[in-house]
C-alpha cells in the first residue's frame, strides 16, 4: 500500500466531510475475499498496536487480587478478588459490561473471573483476552499496559467478509493518521493466508462522512455521490407518486360509497 495514496485519501475524506459539532474519528473499512468464515482458521481476530493513540481513551476495568490491588488504581475501575461473588447478580455484571471497553484480569484468577463474569462478558466479547495482553501476571506493569491499550484496535470478522475499526481522531495530523492506517493494514495483510490476495477493497471515512476507497479520485467520488443522490431522488419521487395514487384511489372509493348511499 502506497503511503502517498493513503495521504491523498485522507485529504479527500476531510474535503468531502461536513463540519460537525463533535470530534469525529477516522474509520478503516476493509472488505475481504476468498475466505470461508465457516472455517475457524479463516476467521480474522486480530489485536493491533498502533503507533499513535487512535481515539478517545478506552475505559478499563481491572479484576485483580491483593498483589496488583494498589497498582490497578491507574485504571477506571478495580474489582477486587473478594468482590467477585457479588457480580453473580446479573444486573451488576451487565452494568459493568456496558460501562467499560476493556477488562483485564490477574492471570492466576482467570478461573474465578470466568466463573463470576463469563456468562455476561463472554457473549459481549469482553472477557479479558490474552491476545490483547489483558491477562497479566501478578508482577505486571499496569501503567505500561494502560498506555498500550490506548493504542490498541481489534479487527474481527463476524458474519461477513469485512473488518472495520476506528484508527484515528479527526484532530490528528495526516501523517499520524497514515501511520496508524498503514500499521493496521499491514498487520491484517500479513495475517491473511493469501495476504493482499484476500483484500477486496479498502475504505477510509470519518464518522459522518461518505466512505472513500483508497486510490479513488476526486472526480470518481463526485460522480458516485451525484449518482447516489439521483437514485435517492428517483426513489423519493416513486414514493410520492405511489402515495398520490393511493390518496386518489381512497378519495375515489369514498365518492363511490357516497353515491351508493344516495
């Protein structure tokens, strides 16, 4: 993937995005091909550390014993080992699951974590994951882990041949966004059995902007957007015509009923 091409796409994404009252994120979308998601080995589940912070700071909850109790204070929430049993109350566990992005656990407590939190965190794909470095030994450096998680993204296929993630903040420099993009793209490519042979299309967008394909020209984007607007207008006209016909038919039926009564 050519960096100059990525930088040009970033400029075009900014150009075709309206000003919003909130800070948007740059989102990476990659469609895949020649993979069979029914085969576990061809599913993608990849944690990638980017060179620059990729968005808002994630909210992190630590599940630890006395060995890491004090150090875990660097995180947003700490659940002590002796508190685990109270989360058997589903309402409390669901509230916890909805409020935090990452969960880390002390390695020697994982069996207890699975027993107390697995039924809630598991289906939400939020169990402490060793691939993300979120299962830690009692002597781990949690400040360093916090910094790493702030630059971590996950690319995962679910039911479709597509992966997507936020990779940067709108306020970041184009060079930093390109660095994050290329790190994510290269890591994904190298994890695929046919590497770039499994990549179909690559898009970049802001939260509320149209998706722009890497390598797409300004003229192509304008033509595509114009066509999309035409199709939208045609559909609207069809809906209005259909509604008008229905109103006319309804008025006609009422008139016939009135004539019958007379």
